[in-house]
């Protein structure tokens, strides 16, 4: 019975770390996107750079967030990282859908969620191996 209580505490702690990693990734993205938007507004940077920069910022943010979430977990880095990537992408998709008033799940949405999940898995493995 004692083992069951310990397992539940471990699952709750891991879930909290995954949520914290997702929040960290989102905040990091917001800061980086604010800096990019400021540069885009005040310099001659072309608007054609938006898509690759947003994808790069998202990928790096997920990678760092999933690494941080997996540092103390020390196991199941791929699973925890994938969860960080999925949570990040769902939040990003939800916010953009609300702003654009358009809830459509298409091929691009599935690709972005998959990329977020894969990037998160890589970050999770990195985080587990750094601990």
C-alpha cells in the first residue's frame, strides 16, 4: 500500500514538472517573439522571415522547456518531453485559433503538433542525460 502512495506522488510530481516545463517554454517563446516583433518593427528585417523565425523560436523553446522538465525526473525523458511539446502546441494552437476566430484542424496543425512532440522528445532525452 505504501508503494501505491509513492507511485501516485511520483506521477503527480512528474505531471507538475511537465506543466512547469510547458509554461517555461511558452514564456520563453513570448519573450523571444516580443524581441523579434520589436526588431521587425524597428529595422529593415523582411516579413518573409516570420514563418521560419516563429518555427525556430517554438522549437528552441520546446527543447529547453522539455529539457528543464526532465532534469529532475531522471527517467522517461521521451514521454515527458513529448508531453511538454504537445501541451505547448495545443496552447499555441488554441490561442492562435481564438485570435483568428478559426478553429480548423488540418495537415499543418497535425505537422506542427508532431514537430512539437518530436522536439520535446529530443529535449526530454537531453534533460534526462544532463542530470
